[in-house]
């Protein structure tokens, strides 16, 4: 029996809609191994946003992108030999249980993770978590991605260096872990909305109407489809 014969039609349809997604061009998107034991069927995508090349941007940028351009402007001559700067990273995981799940309130669940570095002095801003969650809700609404049972956690992570590494400046990252249940097996709009969110965390325009930008940020250098096992 062909392995695809064991994959539910609804999950195959969902995979087809993922392939149709028109994600932000700044996003480097690739399939990664799906986590085991979360659902009978799963697919996972990893994404990263890297700083654009050392040239003047055609549109205004904010956050880590703006700082990356500022740094690049003084080192354009040797920029080609330097490592790229990571602005944001994330994961998009689609889970499917043909029998449905009372916890999910449906047969599908989308689980996501996004992380980007903030300026250390912004770490005490009590609105950061609220803004990050608002981005999720507004991105889904802007793409008309119908969903229910959404939940998530926004976390600020403080990193300090000591001893031989004491010269490194402290850093604070914002992390958003969230999940929601799509209203159908058409996942295209959900992936496109998530693509926008990752780029928003990186500080890259355009920002949809009504979306609030986080304070300036900086970023330092830095399997297949089928049953989940």
C-alpha cells in the first residue's frame, strides 16, 4: 500500500493549501521535522528573517532591520564576506487528528513560535507581551483566517554574560508561543498571516493598517509528510 493511502484526505488537502501560500519574500521558509507524539499527523515549517544586503532600503524600516542597515552602511566594501544578521526566527506546525480533539475543539491545530531580540532597555516595557499577542490576532484578521480556541504566551528572556564573556552586552528576546484551531482544512491564509507576523517581529515593513510596531530591536549574529511518530 502506498504511504499516501494512509494519509487522511483532509490532511492531504491541508498540505496542498500550504503549498499555495504566498509568504513574505523576506522569509526563508523550509520544512523541518515535525515534533513527535503531538498528533497522528503533522507537518512543520521553520522560518528565519535575515538582514537585507548592505544597501539603502527602498522603503523605511524599523527595529533590527533599521539597525542592520545602519551598521551595513559603514562596511559595504567588505559586507560580502561577513555573516548575515538574523532578525527573527519562527516555527509553524500543523497538527491533525482524524478523530478530532476536545482540547483543540476540532481536528486540526496550528502551533507557532516566533522569537526576536529587543534592545535591552526595552525589556521593562509592560506592553510588549500585549503588542505581540495583538499582532497574532490582527494578522489572522487581516488575512481573513477564520479560527477559534486561540491561546498563547509572550515571554521576555534576559541573557547576561559573565567571566570571560562579560564583555558581551546583555540582551532581551521576545518570544511568542501560540496555538489556535483553524475553522477548516484550508490553511493557506493562516500560513500567510504567520509569515507577516514573523516579519513584523523582525521589524520589516509593510505593517498592515492598524498594527502597532514594537519598540526598536536589534539582532546579533548568530522530514517529510505523514504520520507523526
